C-alpha cells in the first residue's frame, strides 16, 4: 500500500509525539489532532528536530462531532488512526468522573463513527493496564479477567475496549488493536521530546523534577502494601519501545487477513518494579540523592500489576529494547534539557509554548 497517512490523536502529548517519530521513521505520513488541553506544540517542534518533518496539528475537541468529521473530510487519504487523546489523571478522574466519561468515551465514539463512515479501516486504541484493576493474578495476560476498576479513568478504558469490540463485531472490513499500556517512561534519546508536565502525577517526572529542584520533596504514596518493600509495583516500559509497538500494530493490521479483527495486546516488559526501587535506580544512574518521604496511599492506585507480554512478542515481533537504566538516563537528560530551555525563555513571550 503506497498511501500510509495516519491520524494520531493526542499527537502533542507524551506517548503520541514519540509514536509520531517512530511512524515517520518507518515510512508513514502523519497528521495530529490535539486540543492542547494537556499537550504542547513544543512536542511537535521536537519531532521536527528529530525527523525533519513538520507535522500538521488540528487543534480541535474530538468530543465534538463536527470538528472530528472535518479532519476526515480534509484528509480523504487516511488509512489508519492511533487514538491517544484522553484525560488520564487517576486522582482527577476520582474528583471529576463525569468529565472523564464525557471526554474519553465521546471522543472514541466520534472517531469510530467517522472511521466507519469514511472508510478508515485500521484503528489503534490506547488502553491501559488499569483495566485489570486490583488483580491477584500476576503477571497479567490478555486473558486475565478484568477486575473492578479502581478509578473512573480505569473504567473509561474498560468501557472503551468494550465499545471497540462491539464495533469490530459489525465492521468486518475494519481492524482494531487494543494496546494495554503499562507505565511508559523515559524520553527520546536525543532529548528533543519527553514527558512535559508542569505538575506531573506520574512517578518518573516527579522523580526528575525533585532531583533538579523544581520540587522540594517527593512523596511515596504508601509503604504498607503487600509487596517486597511496601510500595506499589508497576511495569515500566520505555516510551520509544511503546511507540514502536504502535507502528508494528498498524503494519500488522495493514497486512492482516485473519478472522480476528480486534486484537488485545499488553505493552510491558514483564518485570515488576517497586516505587522505592525506581528511586534507587534513578539515584544510581544520575548520581543524585533524592529527597522523598513516605505518605498516605493515593485513592485509585492498585497495589501491583505487571505484564505477560508473550502475545505482543508473538503477534507483532515486538521486544522491549531499553532497560531500566536507559529509562532513567533518558528521562534525566530530558529533564535537564527542558529545564535549561525554560530558563533561557524566561522573560520572553516564548515561554508560553512550553505550557
């Protein structure tokens, strides 16, 4: 297939921008849709520095059908969609559940309706390991039953998967991949793009911001879980490994001729790492001593979850390449780069582009 134009929603965000880089490096043409509620055009500037390609972004709210439809009308040659755009804060979803249901589900429904109507047959849905809830079966495989989600955010991912499955059952010419992320971390090795959040809730940027002095101290949310050191266990995967899985999923669907037009895949390393172990790994890589304290458990957090990734290896030929040291090294170099860049822009109008 000569035409390989892909719509990446949430392309100005963390995983979206890294996936755009990987797509371009594998011969795809990419457009982005991101209303910049949490993303930044700074990420697309970084993509251009890495790839030499300028990416067009549609600054639209995908929960509004008219705006969503306009993208499809403007790009009749699209062949695939990777849908990242969603609210993703667990604590915020607990506080504002209706906002999460409205945004995350409505945008998905609009995109699927347009994909059917305009004949865009390949769709990748950004799901999450949160769909497994507080499961006791570890490592989790794609056949592990979903447990009760621990947050409205997690429930939107469970519901999103069910919506995709129902659509696939009546869309024989379409293909859908449900990619369940574990915990993407790190940054592009060039340090031109990375995780850009002023007040992050994800562990690794909290660590790097504390190390560089943007935060006086970080809090470990609980040390009384039934884990080896009492802190939560997660499966951390480098963001470029995660990005590559999306490219491979699209390539697989573009050539697939099997009967199963809705596949589910875990994207994790298969290794569970505790929060305290992550802190120690960062300290070893960076040479920085981290100032942290133990705090209360955080609402919505699950105790432990890590992946069985055999299916992604088998179906996509995907294998994580970056180890924990590389995750921490690239995250730290990105933090240093963006802090230096911010300092150089203080007092200029340009500083707003980083927000």
